[in-house]
C-alpha cells in the first residue's frame, strides 16, 4: 500500500477522481509556463470556459436584434433570468419559485430586511456572530438605526467561545434563549468567512422561530460549497453572492431565497416593476401587484450580461451531478490538505477551521506561527511562485481547494512549497 500522504498517493487520488474532467471546463490562470495552484475560490472562483460564449451570445443578439432581443428565441432577455431559476434552486435545495438571481448580496440583504426585519420597541434586536463580514454588519447596523433603534443595545453579537475563534452550537442556543423575547431577526452565516466554520442551519432556524424571531442566512461562503437544503431548513430568507464558489465572475449578479410560506406575503417591501405580476407588468398600471415568490422582490429588469456567466457556471454544477457529488470530493480534498499540514508543516501552519467535516466546507483557515511578519513572508512567497490563497489580518492564510477545479496534486504541491520555504 502506498503512503497515504505521499506524492504517489496524490497522483492516484487524482486518477481515481470521477470529477476530474470538470477542471477542463475552467480557465486556469498561468504562472510563467505552468498553471497556477489556485485556492482562492472563497474570494473569486475561476472562469468557466462557457462564460465567454454565453456573454458573446448576448452581445451578438444585441448587435443583430437590438430591442427585438427581448422577445426572440429561447435566450430572449424578457425571460432570461428564468433560465437560471431551476439550476440555481438545485444548488441551494429550494423550490424554483423560492429563488431569484438579482442585484448584489448586500443589496439583497437590505431588501430582505425591509420585509423581514420589522422591529418593535418590545422586539427590536438583530442577532449576528461577532466578527461578521463588514458588509453584513454595516447592513444590520444601518437597518437598526433606520428604524430608530440603537445598535448599542439592539445589535447582539455572539462571541466565539472556542479556542480558535469558532462558536459552539451551545453558545448560539444560549444567546437565542437569553435574548429571545427581544429578537426580531437572527442573521447567521452558512460558513463564517474568517474561520471557515459551517453551522447547523436547520437548528438555528428552528431556535430562532421558537423564540418568535425571523431567521435569515448569509450563504456567501456556503453556496456552491456545501449541499444546502434551504426549503427544508426553513429560514425565512437567505442571500448569497455568485462570484465565490459559484464561479460567475467578479461582481456577478447575486442570489436570494424567500421561503414558500412568504410567497404571497403582505409584508412591506421595496417594490419595482420587475417584481410586479408578470401577466400585467406591461400594462404599465400605477398599482403594484407583487408576483408570487422570490421574483416579487425584483426591482429592475436584470443585467443580462451579468447573468450570462452565471448560466455557464450553473451548467457545470449540473454536469458535476450536483453539490452533493462535489461535496464528496471536497471532503476528501480538504481532508487531504489537513492531514498533510498536520503531518509535515504543523510547526508553521495551525488549522483554525474545525476538524470535523460537518463543521466546515472546503476552506481551511491557517494561522502562521511566529506572527504577522512571518505570515506575510510566507504568503508573499507562495504568491510569487503562483500558489494563490488569500490573507486575513493579522496572521491567517485562507486556502480553499474547490472540488470543481482543484486537484489532489494542487494540495500536495502547496504543502511541499510551505515545507521548502520553512526549510526542511
Ligand atoms: C463576500 C461577502 C460579502 C460581499 O458582499 P457584496 O455585496 O457581494 O459585495 C458580504 N457578506 C459576506 C458574508 C461575504 O462573504
């Protein structure tokens, strides 16, 4: 038997990987004459080969047909976003009517809070994790102020209670119970961006609802990374972006989920003509009648050029036979990375992401021992030789092997490079 941590074994794992051909559907950036070792899908996923073709189709249609492009053929712009709906619903485990691709993540978060964060003097608070992504924190803080409440008392942040900055389920449960009667909204990440920790979303939604609060999820780091079951997990809403593990390109059109039970809600919302009932939209009447489901939160006619790469990306999720198949590889790939780090460079890199596969996605957050300066040195060395992760202050490198395009040999090379930098 080969040594499970050897180069030979890495090569064998790649040879046996049924998803390996999918790498050829991506454009891998070059470093000098070789392909980069790209581990930055947590920030910007690689370009699907099909993206260019889909964008060119839109440009060609525009040049040949101009305004008629809205109404002709299968890819007509009037219904273009509907092509996204079913494959996207498969990725996040939702009914097609529960999802829509629109706007950007932070915009969608605000739109969802307009409808689902309805604070009262008795129940004004939002619960989030301490150290949340700044945009989410700005969004919730500004919403609290917008409604005339005070973030000092009404923005509740759960502190990490575990050694490496992660948060136990017990701490979440305690906080929801403690603040329950004052909670209007529990807004929780599917995966925490800094630590890479994944959460039991179903349980968090259940706990929030048991206290009479709304449950919303930010799935920026979970969409395309973990198999999600949004309909069954039962949050009221969820938002995510499509440029990380969804590979739809820089600033891609984002995603939004509204649970079926709110399909016909009379909650307040910020409205626009694209959310108006489809069959009467072009009668151009003054009265807003929302179209049922997530589509009813759309404001504008969608940016077709922005949706085109998302269509290309979603085709690959179907080609992979869904996120569950990707996850099987992902657990092996990230497990291989973790085992190699522990065996060969444990004196240099400390894994702060939880070790249990159920509590993480593909990302490992790695604290460089010796502090910031040494960490920066290693990070810059890796970048200089074409091994791409990203840096989080003060001393963390995030490495995210993506099962759609990363190889076991990428992981092996990364650890070998860290070893050679450190000096064997
Ligand atoms: C990436 C990310 C964002 C980015 O927000 P945009 O509106 O897409 O710029 C926001 N929140 C979280 C948790 C993220 O990971």
